[in-house]
C-alpha cells in the first residue's frame, strides 16, 4: 500500500523554490525612485573624471546663467538705488531728455535752450500738484584746504529746499538755508570724501576751504553715499544757488527738481510741469518739447532695455551649452546601456517591466543633470561673491533663478535621457543575457 509522505519542513528543494519565488516577486515590483538615484550616485562616484566631463556642459550653462542674471539684477538694483534715485516722488525738468545716440544729442543741442532761473521761478510759482520745487546746478571745480588740493570736485549750487527733496542729507552740521541763499553767503556743506581728506580726526565745522579760489565756511558734512560703478558719490561741495550765480554767472543750464505731492500724483505732476514749460516757451501743439522731463522709471526702463539685450544674448549662449550638455549626457547614458546590457537582461528575465527599466534610466539621467545643476549654482555663487567683494561691480544672487537653473538642468537630463532609456527598455531579455561586453 502506497503511503504519501510529505516533504520535511527543512527540505532544501522547498527552500530553493521559496527563495526563487521571493526573488521573482521582488523583481516584479515596480522600480522605486530611490534605487535608480542610488545607482546614479554610485556611477558618479565610481567614475569621477568621466562624470565631471559628462556634466561639464550642464555646470557651465547653469553657472553662466546664474552669473549673468546676478550681474543684471545686481546692476539694476544698484542703478535704482544709486543712479536713478532722485528722492521720494521726485522727477527732474532738464535741458535734455534721456539721450541714446550722438545724432539725437546734436539735434537737441540746437533746439533745447538752457533751463534758467526764470524757468524755475515760473514752474515753482505755478505748480499745484507739487510738494516742493527746487533747483540745482553743478560743475567740476578744485577744492583746497591749507596745502591739500582735490581736483574734479562736483561743485553744486542748490536752493535751500533741496535738503528735503534730494537724497543727500547732513550727518554733521546743517544744509544750506534760505538765509544763506538770500545773503549769498559763502557757506558750504561738503561731501564725505572731502571731509575725510581735509579733516581726518578734526571737527570740520567752522573751518574755511577754498572752492575755485573762493573761501567758504564749512557748515555741514553730508552722509556717506558710497560709490556707483567705482565712481565716488561723495566728492562734492554744496553752496547756495545765489552764491553760485554770483560766482559763476547764469550762463549754465540748471535742473528743476519737482517733488510730487504724493506717489499717485507723479504722472499728473509731470504733465503739469510739461504744460507749464511748454507755455513758458510758447510751443505750439505740434511742436516737440524743447526740454526734458526725466523720472527714475524712465532711467530704469532705458537701463533695463540695455541689460535685457545682454541677458537675451547670454540666455542664447546658455541654451547652446545646455543642449551640448544634454547631448553629452545622452551619449554617456547610451554607453551605460551597452555596458549594462546583461544587467538589464537579468532584471527583465526576473520580471522587471519595460516601464521599470525606462524609469530607472530616466531617473539616473535626471539625477546626473541635477547634480550638474547644483555644481553650476555653487560655482556661480563663489564667482558672484568674489566679484561683489573684490570689484566695484554689484552682484545680486537671485534665489528664483537658482531654482530655475537647477530645474532646467534636471529637465534637460530627463529629456536627453529618454532615448537611452527607451533603447534599454526595448532590449530582448534573452539576447541581453547572451550579450558579451
């Protein structure tokens, strides 16, 4: 009689079968993102030089993008703070508008007359939307104290109310007053550079300096302004406008500074000033303005158009670098597919799907490009920091563009990894297992 005998629990054959089933079930699970990420990192670590050369295009493109944007953004912010800052809600009425060509300058030089004291008085007395209307003029001069002399000093004649319009303000002493102006007093508020050069460690108030041979009593020292593109903004002396006219005459164009009553009245105030100047100069309706009305936003628009051209050209170059970097990544991934053909065959024979293999290589390609993008950001950050510290050129590292740079590099890696990943997923497992590297 046949008696069935069950296999013992510790039967080696049953254990092997169970292990094979576990391996097969494990292989059939979808590939997670963690595994291909780890494989990509291991590949980069194992082939450092090849990995660096592979990612060089991405590194260069991202670092170039970040550096250019840092330069443009830093310069824009710098110009807004240092160059185009006339004061809060302030615009200028000048002889010329913003000029962008030599031909325009020659043409306007014939038609645009100097802004005179009488023009200023007319605008000042008739403006209704202005909080204040001031006047300033300037020229280069020489300043002397005892045996020390400074050349090319900006000598500015100002009305007393310019203290509440302009961005310069006294840190020591006072500004020019109406009494100084009325009496044509020889007093001056000096810039920080002049104070440091002449009065280091000494109280400058009450001391006398010579400006173009005329003696002036120092009544104030201006707050330090710093420099703009390497040019100091503290090399100046302020004197009353009537004193200026007494010493230098009136045959010089002046700038009318208009402070609008409120921010939302800037444009109406500009229109009002324009109408008054046109009426003052008896211009017909179809005649062009023979003066300029300049506001900070106009300067920024002009500057942004210039830097925008630079940025556009740079982005084109960055795009070329990105494409080159993507092509290099694609070639390396194709080589990787060839090197790992047997591995792919084993995976597919154990149940890995085409989707699993495709995802694995796409993730590897994306991770490689992302690392390249991060390295590019680090390079750009170091260069931007060094340029900002060691040169007068302003740099402003934009976090938004850092994120964009890394995201674009990742997208480039995934895009150029599609073909190698597709090729790997299409491999026949039997032929792949027969492949000899």
